[in-house]
C-alpha cells in the first residue's frame, strides 16, 4: 500500500492478552470434504479491509460470518519481522509493509480513522520529520496548490487526464505522518479491531487457509480451500490485493465478466521495498531521520534512507534502512541478498566517505513481488484512467463483493482506503440482508458498474456512488 511517498503505521495494543488466543484457529478436518461449511457471509482475507468488513457486519448484528486468512495471523500487508539484536540478545521488530499513519486529519475536518484507532489501541508512534530532506523541495507546497487547482479544471471541463498521478487530487499532499515504532508489530491495530467482535479462539476466524477457487451464481458463493474443504455462503467479500487478482492465484467459476477482468488488468500494482541493515555502531548523524542519495546514473537507486536509531524509534539499535520502489524494487527483489547488500554498502560508503563502514551484522529485505498472497505492495492508477474504469474494479459481481485499498478512488494505496472500502462492502451486504442502510452517501446493495466505458469521466459522475467523496473541482471553483 502506498501513500504519496512513504507508508503507514505501526503498533502496540494494550492488554493484548485477551486477544492472543484469537489468532490461531485452523479449519477443523471433515469426514465429508464435499459437504461445505455454511455461513451467511464469508470474508476472504484478514487484512485491514477484511477486518473492517467483518466489523461492519457485526455492528449490524450480523454475526454469522467467517474470515478466511492465508497467513497464520491477521494484518495482511501490515507485516513485521524480528531483525537484528539488542544488547540482551533479543531481536528488534521492524515493519516490512504498512507502518505509517498517512495524514492525521484535515484541519477543521474529520480525523483519519487509522489515527483514531492508533490512539485507541495505544499504538506507539513517532512523527516523521521530513525537514531534513525538504530543503530540496521548498517550493513544492505552492506548486502543488496550483496543480490541485488545475486538476479541478480538468474534472469540471471533462478534459483528458495529465501525467500526474491521479492521487494528487487528494485534499492534502503534505499531511503529518506518524511512523509506528513498537515491539508488537503494526498488525496489532488489526488485532485490536478484531477483538471488538471476535472472541478468543473464535471459530469464525480461519487462519492458514488458502483459497483456490471462488464459485458464484445467483444464489450463493462457494469457496474451495487447498485442504479440500469448502465454504458455502450467501455473500462473499473478496479483499485480496490487486496483485493477487492480476496473477490468477485464485480461480473464479465462472470466469469474471469481461468488464471486471478489464478493470483488474488495467490498473497497476506497485512495489515498495525496505532494505534493512544493522551495524555495530551508528556512524550517521543521530539527529537526522532521513538521508537522500542521488545516483548519477540510475533513477531510484537506493534514494531514501531512514535511521531507526533516532530517538522515538529504536534508539541505540544501529539500524538504518533504504526505501526502493518500482523498477529498482523489482530488480533487487529478483537478485540475491549478497548482491543487494554490496550495492547498499557501496551507496552508504559514497554518502559517508569520511566514515569507516564495516559489514552489517544483520541484513534483510522482503520480496513483496514474490509473495503469493500479495504480489506487490500497493495499487496505483495508470495515466488516463477514468473513474468509470475504477468503479468497475470495485463493483460486485452478483453476490461476490470486492474491497481493499485498490478499490478506493480517494485513498488507493493508503491504509485508510482499505478501511473505508471494507467498511462500505460490509454495510452494503448488511443492507442486502435486510438491515438498516447506514451507508447513506454511497448507497446500500449492489455497486454501480459500467458495461461500456467512455473516453473521459463526466463531471456528474464524480460522486460517492462512484466512490469519489472529494473534490478538486471545489478548489477550482464550482
């Protein structure tokens, strides 16, 4: 999941002892594997979108649901790992994916729900101070305001999209960003949310359960799992990442309709890789969070480095990490660790020529493009994409609904995008099941979709019905 430049948040939940038992319930073996377990709603994926979808159902008193999760714990791309060693020999915890609260809220407007939850569940966090690198972009704030106004003109006059990423139409480009810095891992946020509607050892949470096929018709949805078991539900919410959908990790029976397949194929899944190094000492300035490197030959070659040894993060850890994205990210994820380590060290030695930089005592980076349950880090809109095309990406196919950050027109790539889309899918299905419609702006029931796409999106279509709540055209003047 992407934001404008970095990623999301991290976590710690007070009183996790109550929740510990929730995250380890395998599917029980069945004598008759052809007899499917029945439920009203099955939620596929236990990331942010899946958990908020289930929470929305529970809030509407719909408790007959199952959550099916590939991994051994919930959280999705909010994933952490043990790395390096403390003085006592125990490991540090570093976040491999989402660990940023991107945008704490708009002045005078609503607060980011991720920030609200981070405070509720006592997520340890630290404000990320970009002042150490902003000297290169002092004029950006003014330029961005002009670009945002121009985006409003484009929408109002129905002009062709420009090459600027569609996400620049969001309200605030330069929000405060808090980075999680906690020992329990950022997915404690998802666990905290789940604890509000799941009991310890809740049989409705199925971990280590891999979906192989999703069969749907006008009456039900049947989920086949890799252990031979199956689940039959009245409705399903698929929160798999765009990368999973694009790489055919799961089959659909029948195949998804052309309008849906086209939408899935036309959007992009990006990647964002953190390269972690721990040294036996901190040779960089402890008062500086961020360092920039500009390669004279290769764009995006280990460009941004962040110290975790700084106060408020993991002081004394001697850990620093580089952020690599897109083409360079794909490249390093395809090569051996030793090659990547040598490249990173060469960059550090060029950045700090007067320092002796030894071999790291620990080194690690994830390979998001190779993970079968992710196939990348975040979604992105290609140049020229229309809102109609994106609406088809988020639209349901009969009783099969979809949610995730890639389904958010406003917050694609953001953690709050997954939050809002999961919540909306849950509320829509609750409406289909006869509950009171609480999604008044977007509506309840089925999503709007487009069998045929237009060259550009009509001005009137920028509305909550198409997943668009914001409004650069208001900036441009209505």
